[in-house]
């Protein structure tokens, strides 16, 4: 017994030790966190538990935007670089890290240029001018079909449109030349990268071809399809209006006396509006409503109905008063914020300067070094724009503004471009009433031109280009291009019957969304309004013509961010692809995209491939 007693503690100690040994591993597993794709692929040397360095240099950029951009880069490199690089070598993990470092330099230079570029002229003046010209030229080309202007009726609509909007980088059938976009992207890389990073051709070619593939093989073929544009507008307009609605009179009565004589209120509502079904306080309109009787009559006039009418009137008046007070306060607050925002300076020059610090310091945390010695990013100058109230894209403009517009356009009326585009879209010049209304609106807007310019710029940076909106756009792009972490299969294009149905639904939705006060702009009769909506959608029905618009918008955006790419000499309109001009005679010292400072020319000039020294 004594021997057994001696061994019992040893037995308990073995059990307790076994119990500890079996329970410790799960505790260790619970404390381990999975390593994200960004750390595994882009920052393999980053210590565990350390967050990746911020991708954007702006201190006002939210962490969510940095995370979304890192996820997008990691997914793109895993999809387009890893498949063929792992076939060459499975052990070298530094190549992808080096590509990410180069991308970081490019993104930060683009960030600096966006922060120091006023995008208001681009959005409110140049883009509306391009859209208006596209509609005008399309309608002129459509009017020439089957006439002597169309080479005896043999020329197609894309060919006639190409004669009006010729571009050296696109054919009459709408085929975009890859060399044009390739040279433009290469010039951007030359501007953004220092000489040490630009000289190695391997990394530069990989980044250039990835951008080219995404832009020309994924984005351009999709966004230029008519059905895609119609579907995009249809989604933005929201769902159709529901058929069942409740009158405001009955709605106010129900909510005013909820809990007090509910049965009497319901009966009063039934007497006020016929054929309204009320089931558990849910209302729906009948399919065939009958004419409603008067709300009050001498036979049905009771004390209860008088009380309900009085309370409804008091509630309506008080609600109207509160709405007006809130609108007045919001208007005064917005006017103060707009007046506090500093005016833009389109005449400011783009000066290449050295950055205050090494922008690759955060990248060096992963074990790699870099520099930006040859960077030509614009210098952020001090300005008076309040950062807290005037948030811009990726943090807000920090100083003087640079753009491709001329100094004479510094006081341009932004609303004029929008009104001109609206008049062209709706063909208001063909109807007297709509033309008169547009003239009145233009005169009124001209009186408030300085304030409206500030207001539009404020609304652009406050809402459309805010950091939260940019984060949402990047997230949508990431989920669309990489739905399961990898490039998803190309979506099946709708059939021709489905495309016709999409356009019909869009036309009906536009007619539903037209307010009664604005309906005269679309025509005096329902048939005229339907014809106006059809004329509104027709210029977007040709993919070949839409590719012209896509290419001009691409040129305009590049010239806004990189104004030094504009052609300043008189050698515009040289088509080195379609003409017999010797390519070696082109000026290889310039890269132009056809939109000189302050102009919207459709002719282009760019250094063709192989013409350089």
C-alpha cells in the first residue's frame, strides 16, 4: 500500500503534464494570425506584427485607401507576374518586391501631381466640350449617310465620323494603335521614375505592358460598348418607381394619431381616399382606382374629421417651416465654406523640384533601398485652402494649381460648359421653349459666375473626388477585376435582344425621372419627349465612335496631369500611321497628345515607335 501511495502523485503529475501538453498547442494556434497577401508577396522581409508602410505620401490619405491600393497591386502582380516568373525561378522572391518598389515611386509622383493640379477645368469645361463635340459630329455623320457626302452612300457611319474626328492613333473602324498608348505610358514612366530606375528595361517593360494590357484589353473594349454605357447609366438612375403610393394627406393622418383612436383614423382615411387597402398598417394602391370623393362634405363632417384636418395642417406648416430653416442654415454654411476656399490658379507653372524627404524610406523598411533623385514632381506650394473643409482627391489640393489651360481662361465660367453640353444632348436649339429656357438660365448663371465657379469646384472636391469616394472606386475596381483573388472570366456579353431591351429600359427610366417642371425641355408632347430621349441615346450606340471619345478623353486626362507632354509647335495633325510621311522626320524630342494648352484640337502628334535616336 505504501508503494502504491508513493506512485499515485507521480501518476497525477503525468496526467497533469499530459493535459497541459495537449491544451498548449491550441492556445498557440489561436494566437497566430494569418499573413496577408501584401506581406507575403510585397514585403516578405517585414517583421511579423508590423503593418506595411503607407503607400501614399499625403498625411491626409486614409489608411483604408492605402490598404485597398496595396491589395490591388498585390493581386495584379500575383495574376500577371507570378505565373511566368515562378516558371523561371521558384526561389527568387526579390523581383516582385522590386516591381512593387517601382510602382510605389510612380504612384507617389502621380499623387503629388494630382494634389497640385486643379481638376475643375477638366471636369467642368474640357470634358463637356469633348462630349458636346462627340454628339455634334455623330449627328452630322448620321445625317450624311446614304448621301453624296458618303462617297455615293458607300461610306459607313464610323468612316464618316472618323473624317470629322480624325485621330492618328485610331483607324476608321475604331481600332486603337497599341504603339500610341505604349509610347504615352513609356513617357509617363520616364517622367515619374528617376534615371536609375528608368534605364533598366526589364522592369520598365513589364510595368508598361501590364498597364497597356489592362487599358486596351480590359478597359477600352468594355467601356466603349453601347450596352455597357446604357447599363451603367441605368444602374445610376436607380430602380423604377413603385406603383403603390400613399397620399400625403392619409400618411400624415395615420402618423399624427397613431395610438389614439386608430380605428377611427383608418376609417377616416378610407373615406378620404377610395380603394386604399389597409392591412396591418401597410398601404398599396389598387390596380383600378376610382375617382375619390371630396375630403369633407356636409353629410360626413364630424368633430373627429375637423380635429384630424387641423392637426394635419399644423403638422404640414411646422414641417415646411423646419425644412426652410434647415435649408437656409445649410445654404449659409455652404456659402461660407465656398468663400473660404482659395481660388485656383490655372496659370501656375509646373516646376520640377526635389522632394523634402526620400519617398522610398517606407519602402526601405522591407529591406530595399531606392531614391528619387531624378523625379520631376511638382512642388507643393503653400496655399490658403482649409484642409478640413476642402478635402480633395487623396487628401486635397495643398497649394497652387497647375493645369493645361491658358492664363486667359482663369476666369472661365464652368457652368457655361455644362449648360452647352446639356443643350447639345437634349437638342434644345430645335425647340423654341427649351431654347428660351436655356438662354434665361445662361443669363442668370452669368450674373453669379464667380461664385458658381467656386461652388462647383468645392462640390467636386468635397464629394465626387473625396478620399472616401476614391477608396470606394478602388475597392469596386479590385472586386470587379479580381472577384475571387484572381482575374475572373470575361463576362458574357448580352445578346442583341437583351441589348435592345437595356436601351428600352433606359429610355423608360429617363422619362420616369424627368420632373414635371423640367419636362418642357424634352418636348411639348409625350411623343416629342420620347424622340428627344432616343436622340439622347443614339450618339452612344456605335462602339467605333465611342472609341474615338475614349481616346480623346485619355489624351485630355494625360495632358491635365502631365502638361509637358503637349505639343507646342505647329506640327499638329501628322498621321504617321496612315500617311506616307517618313516616320524619321517626326520630332523625336517631343511627345504630344494633340491637345495643346488651352485648346481642344482633335489632331495629334506623337513620337512614333522607332523614330528615336
